[in-house]
C-alpha cells in the first residue's frame, strides 16, 4: 500500500503543513515525514489520528488507487456494439463488479432473437423511447422514466417497440470481475 503518498497528496491539496498535522495528531514531524515517504507503517490508531487531522475518513486512506473514484469524461467513453443487432453501447463507468452503460436500440432492435441468460443482476432505466422487456413469464412495456430490474440468470429479452431509437441506461452487477458484454 502507498498510504504515505496518499496522506501527502491530501495534505498538499488542502494546504496543510506537516507541522499542522503533527499539532493536530500529536505525532512528531520526523515520524510524519517517515509515514509520508512510506518508510514506516503507522498503526490503525495513528492513521485514525492523521485522518482526523486531514478531515478525511480513515477508510479513504486505506483504499487502493483502483478502488477510489474513477472518472470517465463524456468524450473519453468507450463505445462498442453488442449482439447480432449491433446495438450501440456507450460505457459510462465501472467498478470491479458493476458496469453502467447507455444502450441505443434502433426501432425494432432487440438484445437477440430469443431470450438469453447470463450471470449477474441488471437494472434498466428508459431514457427515451418505448421498450418491451420479458423475463420468463413476466413482461412489460416501458416508456421514458420507467425502470425495471432482474436477476440475469433467468432468460430475458429487451426490444424497442417504438418508432424512434430507444435509449436505455443499464447497470449490471456481477460477481465476476472480468465479465464483459453481458447485454
């Protein structure tokens, strides 16, 4: 872990001196310098004191870089296609287990010729258009602002039944970190 670099970055971003951290936490400047250069590993109690002095949650100091907030700017979104209908998929953001995307369904387009299943759970929000969705014996028609969710291990299908392109925000949770293209 690179806790020292995290502490230093937060301290500098907040314009706090090492002396101010030491005054607030009761630690020596020499010790704080060793913490920031990762030459010593502070105890949890010491990290709690440092976190309080920095006014950040202790848990934040313990996060790995890949566990922290990830930012994807609109112009940086990855765009792919999915299925036989080549649905346009705009990948918004992801954690190791959750993926969020915007999927465009041209009129009549669907997630496939027949219902399909895969691991995970899905939540859908209709941003624009009219969608038909089915899972097993359940089905419904949805319009802008409506939402639905399901366990994706039961075969399901989504189809645009409107006259215009439908846009659907989809979030997929899986236990498998490497799950891709599950639409």
